[in-house]
C-alpha cells in the first residue's frame, strides 16, 4: 500500500492506495496500461472535511486517460454507498479536490484489471423466493481474490426482507477497507447503504424497508478466509401510517402540528425534532406544535417570480450514541403566497418518498379612509359622508410579521353597488392613474396609499364603493412588480402576478344626502309627537259636542212646555149666559 503525494500515474495490474490530503488540494491520478481489460476501482473508505458539499469537495472519476474524458461518477461527503466503478477501456482517471477547511482527509482506494468474460461460480445472482440461502464463492473454503459479487433479493410486494449471516468470516480491518460485505436497502448499489461488515462476526443481521435488498461481496488480492453463509426470510409490511401532520399559514405565522403517535410510529419523539433554527422549540401536549412568525426560526423566503414562498424544515434524527439504524426524515413545510389565497404545502421525505398535504388561507389585507395625508387617524364612520369634490385619503394595509414585504396598489375600481356589477369606474388600472384627481404615494413597507376627489354616479345612485387589487412583493427584490409603477395592459399581459388579493371599502355618500336624511327624520319625529295630541283633542271635542247637544235638547223641551202653558190661559173657553 503506497502513500502517494498529490496525484500519480499508475501502470500496475492492481494497486491499493492510502491517500491523505489537506486543504485546497487538486490532485489527479491516472490509471493506464496497454491491456485489453477493464479496470475496477473501489473507494472502500473516504473521509472528507465535515459539512463539506459535493461542490466544494469531491472525487470525480473519468472514463478515460484524462479529466477531459466522460465523467463516470462522483464521490462526496453525502455518498451513501461503497463506490465501485468500472471503466469501458484500459484507462481511468480520478480527481480529488478539497476546500479551504483545515482538516486531514483520508481515502483508501484500490483497483485491479480484470476480464469481464471471466465468471466466478456461485458469485451473485437473482433470488426471488419468499425465503432462501446463499453463500460466498467456494464456501466453506477461502473465497477467491479480486472478486466482486452482487446478489439481488426480491420478495413479494408489501413485504420486507430479514437477512442473517449464519456464518461470517472475512479479512479483519477496522474500516473494512480490504475485504467486505455491503448490504443495501433497495435494488442498486448506488445508494441506501444499510451496513458494511468484515472480520469474524457473530451472525450479523439486516432488515430492508421494502421487498428489495442488494448484497455485495468485494475482495482484494490477499488474506482470503472462508466467507459466509446467509439466509433470508420475508415478512409482511405493517399497514401504512398516515402522516397525521397539519400545517396552517396566515400572513404572519406558520403553524405545524404533529401527532405524538405518528412520531412514535417512526421511532421518534419530540426530543428528536429540530427546525432550521434549533433554538425554536415546540409546545408539547397530546401533539407537538411549532408556531412561529414567518420571518423567524430559520424560515427562508424565496421570490419565485410567480409567488412568494416561506419554507422551514423539521428534521427528525436520532440523538446520542455513535451509530444508528434509523433513517433521517425531513418534514418540509411551505407557505406559498399565491392568487387570492395562501396555499400551504407540507412534504415529508423518507427514503426518497415524498408525501404532501395542502390547505388554503387568505392574505390579511384591509383598506380604510383617513382624514388627512398624514394617515394617522382613520375614518371610523360608515357610511362615510363627504362633500362633492372633497379629497379622500385611502390606505391599504397588509397585516404580516414579515418586515420584508412591499404592498402595491395595482387596480382600484368604484361602483355604486357592493357586488361591483356592470357599472364600474376605474380609478387605478395596472398601476396607472385613470382618474385625473388620483395621486398615488410611493410604496411604503406594508402600506399602499392614494388620494382622489369624491364624486357621485349619475342616475341618482346614493353610494360609492371601492375595490382594490393589491400586489405583495419581496422588498429585497429591486426588480419586482411593486417597483415598476404604471404598466400598460399590453405589457402586463406578458406575465401574471399570482401574489394578488383584493379588498373592499364603502359606502361613501354625499353630505347633502345626510342633511336630507336628517330632515326626513325630524319630520317623522314631529308627526309621531303630534299624533297622540290630535287624538286627545278629538276626544275632548267630541265630548263637548255631545254635551252641547244634550243641553240644546233639554232647552227645547222646556220651551215647548212653557209655550203650551201660555196658550191654555189665552184660549180659555167663555161660557154662555
């Protein structure tokens, strides 16, 4: 095993390399030999700088004599496999680059030439029964050198595989760099590594998450032992567990609720949860609840030209100890501001499977009139009675905890009806003032402001209502629609603006309508007060008339009697003598 410096040209039939590199390395190894054979290159151990990415540190393998040859593969910090690559000819090149972090990187790589036509008996194959057994080549005798065997195990759908090595004896090494067995959870050897084992082990066992498992045996040129004997069985998978996660978004907060039973089904509890900002902790009752302002807890905001998206991630991973057999899970929560609503999406990533759920909310936007251009005192009366041609001051307000948002008044129309039917009048359209009296103020954070002179509709409509379409933009985006001002209809048609909502205010009425209403009300009250007086007067009048009538009748009777008496005395008969 050599410890070469930065890069080398290699011509041997096989060779093992122990490579140690520091920061800012850029080293090329070229393997080439005049032989009608193929190269197998195995990176059985690699350790990059912690937290490095594939962009800053990697091993790139090229299928040919230089770095200009086609890329065969890449190895980096997040590679979840033991990389094994094969050339298509007798030459192969690999390049190792490191970043500026002070850290000692270690790699173990070996290669050998081989003929693909040469077959090793009992080396790999397809296993498809519900259970079965397989062994390493020549078992229980020593396995051959330079052997690479792959077994693909597939059982019935909706089942999982349990693999047990009943006898296991390979070359011993702390990092399993020489001879090893690797087990993958899935159909390939590119990802999903469950474990890598070597040495003399007491019946190592592995379990898949599905009905497919892949097993690899790789050996080098020395120290062969008897290998292994393995048995696999299958068992039904438990029924699917519903995610049982709820996400709600408002214009100022994000709320994520996870059931403790769902976490338990994944093998986790609330202590394993972490947002982008680990200092933000959940409230735990019967559920685990994260509730936080949109612009906090590590939430990221992205202006995607057609929408504004807030994203945070809940990570579930085991804590403590040195190793784990639990898979890390990420719950990606997204609040997407779109159209006249806030669309919420939540994604759960587990073994490259994404589950999602969505719900709908609304922007919290309001519009009010103010008594002056200081916009300090809102008008609270409704209807709002004004004089014809009076200057009216209107303000649209976005109620959100995100300070980096901008409000833009895109369109405002007036109508005599609150349902904004066929009769409407444009005050502002596509950011352009359509009425001569309209003056718009520059966008100010969460406020959009404008003023105009009061008017009335013809045909004796008493009221005026306003409806405004509002655009909400990322204030950090200097090229957003909110900064463009007036845009003609033709130009605007090129793109739609999905983070739009609307709000309504009204009615507005003229003060003369108020005076007329007050006068009518006064008359009504006077009439109401007169009514009982009139009724009382009519009663007294009727009583007086009845009394007078009775007096007249009595007087008439007396007079009649008196006349009769006078006539008796005057007409007394004279008796004859």
